[in-house]
C-alpha cells in the first residue's frame, strides 16, 4: 500500500464530512424543489474534498523526493473555485424577465468551499460554513419570502 502522507481513516473522515455537511445544504435546496439539490451539492463538496486530498497527496509525495518538484495547493483551490463557478452559473436560468437559480448557484459554490475545508482537514471551518449557509438559505430565505415579499405584494395591491 502506498503511503500518501494522509492515513486512510483520515481521508475517509474528510470525504465523509464533506458529503455529510453538503447533504444538509443540498437537503434545504431539495425541499424547496430547486434544480440542484441533495446529490448535486454532495457531489460538488465530495469532488472539492477529493481534489484537495489529491493535491495534498502530491504535495507529500514531492516533499520527500525532488525538491524542485513542488505543488502549490492554493492552485488546486483556484481550479476548484473556477470549475464550481461553471456549475453554479449553469444553474442560473433566465426566463422572460425573471432570473432564477442564483441562490442555488451560490449554494453549489458554497458546497465547494465546504469540500475544500474538509479536504484539508479543517472540519470546524467546514461546519461553520455549513451553519452559516443554512442560516442564509433557510432562515433568511423564509424571512425574505414571508416578510419582505409579502410587504411588497401588499403595497402593490394597495397602490
């Protein structure tokens, strides 16, 4: 078995945390009937964590060998962010005069951040990102629909 520098149990924990935390965010989108839900968010987060683990594996492997063969893990993060940006943009739909899917696109992008955090082993950061994201999409989403939009519709019907 190859020594990757990261124990297998640790890799499993990182991938499991990435999938589980993104499950929470994806479940909220799924329950609202959004196009990118549970599986999409989990796969984005899992993929981001996987890319970080691959990058860290390369980093550990090259650290023991040729010192000129180095990798910058921040470049992996840049690639993950760009790739997930395309997925998020794909979830945004313009229909007539309205635009839909912006929050779902942002949630997909956030799932990538959860995956990167878990991929580098920062579970606390992954949990914090998840909690904040859930507050934004669930709590503030409800506030937006029940308070802000209802007031706007009530004002339109009076005017």
